[in-house]
């Protein structure tokens, strides 16, 4: 049953739950109301019976009436259709002229008169007359019989036909009202569910549309001041599709740019290899100097192609793969390792370094690659015999060269993927080095900038959060 309920649509389940909740509430109110009315009606009946028994001389008249030949008593007209009879533990009850019939004596009546200690002790109960009609009974102890010493009691009773009829009519009315309330609650619950789930329907349609068409431009309208769960879900969906659209655009741009960049070395390789192949096929050897230049060009193109593929692999790595390798490392050691590689690539340059200890949280290989890329740019654009100045102080790494510098109008583009300055396109490189630097530094929580240096050249500044001493190890 529960499994079948869970398989129903959400709006049907909400309507059923609302109807069930209202049904429970209406039932509780109806039952409480019925019992309250019953108590009030029975209280009124009990008051009538008590007033009947409290009339002056009534109990004495009933006892005397049963001890002598019954005579017409004017009190009878006051009792109307009620009952009044005297009874003992043994024997038949004495029905007086006050009574319109006989009420069945029960064990509780006899128990009352046997246990009573004082005159007038009484108790109420429900009972029936000789015809089986329901009556409300008041049992009163009136003392012991002087002749045989047996306890004597008097039963006063009144028909419950009117009271039961009122209660039955009330029960029917409450049942009808409850039924109407439950049906109305179900309808209202269904309407509320439809209205409340309308944004969810729109969200579902949007998701199905995206799955069917791969159109990530779909947006769900959300009110700016709405803060409910559905609005938050809609905003999250819009943010997700925006991120996916941006990611797909970047991916498509990366593929297009990579294809463009790969085309140049591949074309050059194919041309050079075709020349070598044609020379072998025709038997016409290429001059030795040209052959060496051709092979050097092939080797350079292969190196450039390998570097480009490595850069593309670095850019394609997911955030989760990077996060698994993050650790506390010494930026000073990382810069020193990068400096050793930079000095090998520019042996004719003077590279000075002033480094202070600084510890950061980053991926060691990625951070070293970023520093190497910055130093490579400085080496590449420095004039022969020039100087590259490197300084690390308080988490700020600066690399200053004395090359031609970067024009001001090109500075906003230096960290774009595959962007290369027109003046540097003849130099080796893929245009991804600074893009990798920017992303690596941002992932480590820092920032990187390039600017024109005073007196010529370029200064690269990297700021990374950290501390001059390593954090204590957690046991």
C-alpha cells in the first residue's frame, strides 16, 4: 500500500495527505462536539430527574402509595410520561400511580441501596422499560422497610427518545459536514498542489527540453524577492545551465583554438617530411646544410607540438584531480627549482634571486610549472646578456626582465588562451603559458599581474596567501 502511494504523482499525494489531515481534524472535532452535546443533554435530563425526586413529599408519597391500596394521586399529572417505582432487593417492584410504566431493575440499583448509608443517596444510569425503550434512570435510597428491614429504593426514569433522536440527527449532520469538508479539502489540496507545483512543472519541462535539445540557454523566470524552496531550486537550475553553457563555450573555443594552433606545426612537419620523402624517392639528395636545417626544423616542430599537447592536458584536468594533490609546500624551494631550469635555458643571461621563506597550499607540480612559465617568458624576451631579477618577499613573487616590454593595449589579453603578441609570433610557444599561470595561481587563492616596468621591460607579480613558517602537523 505504501509502495503504491509513493508511486502516485506528487500532486495526488499532496491532495490525499491534505484530505487525510482535514478528515482527521474534522473527525476529531465532530466526535468531540458530539460528546459535548451528549454530556449537555444528559446533564439536562439528570437535572430534570433530580428536580422530580426533590419535589416535597414525593418520596414519602411513593412509599405510602406502595404500602396501601393505590389511589389516584394528583402528583401523577406532574410526572407526565415519566416513571416512578419502589423496589427492594427481593420481589417485584411496586409501580405507583406516578409512573407510566415499569423500568427494569438492575444489579447496580440493588448494590446502591445495599451499600447506601444515608437517606437520599442516588446514582444515574441508562436503562430500559418493559417495552425495551431507552430511559434515563435515577436510583435513590429511601431507607429500610420497617416490616422486614430490607433496604428500599425508588427509581425515577424519563424516556431518552428525544435525546437519542437529537444525538442521531447531530451525528448525521456532523457526518455530512465531515464528508463535505473532506471532499472540499481534497479538491482544495489538489488545487493548492497544482498551484504550488507549477514552478516545478516548469522546471521539469525545462530539464526535459535541455535533455532533448541540449539547449542550455533555457531560463526559468524567478521573482527577485522570492526565497522559497522552489525559487531557490529554479535559481540553482539557472545557475547550473549558465555554468554548463559557459563551460561548453569554453570547451568549443579551446577545441577551435587548439585545432588552429596544432595546424601550424603539423603542416610544417608534413611539408618537411614530404621533402625528405621526395628526396629519397627521386634519388636526388638534399644538400647537407639544407638537410640539417630541415631536420632541426622537424625537431623544433616536434618539441613545440609536445609542449602544446602538454599544455592542453594541463588545461583539461578537472578540479577534483587537482584537489587531490594540494599540499603545503615551500614557495622558496619551488622558485629555486624553477630558477635552475631557467638558467639552463638562458645561460647567456644573468638571473639574480633574493628569496625569503614562504609556505603555501598548492599543487607542487602545477605551481612549479607556473613559475617556470613566468621565468621562460622573461628569458625569452630578455636581450642577450640581459638581466632577470627575481624576488620573493612576504608571499609576493616578482620577476622583472629588461626586454622590449608589452604594449599597454595588449596587457588585457596576456592571460587569454592561445593569445600571442604579434611581435612574438615568430618565437616558439603555444600561447597557453600565461593562461596556465593565471589559473594555477587563482586555484591557490592568489593573483597574478603583468605590467610594464619602469625603464623598460616587463614585471610579473604573483601574490599567494600563506605564512613564513610551515603550519604544525596535525597528529
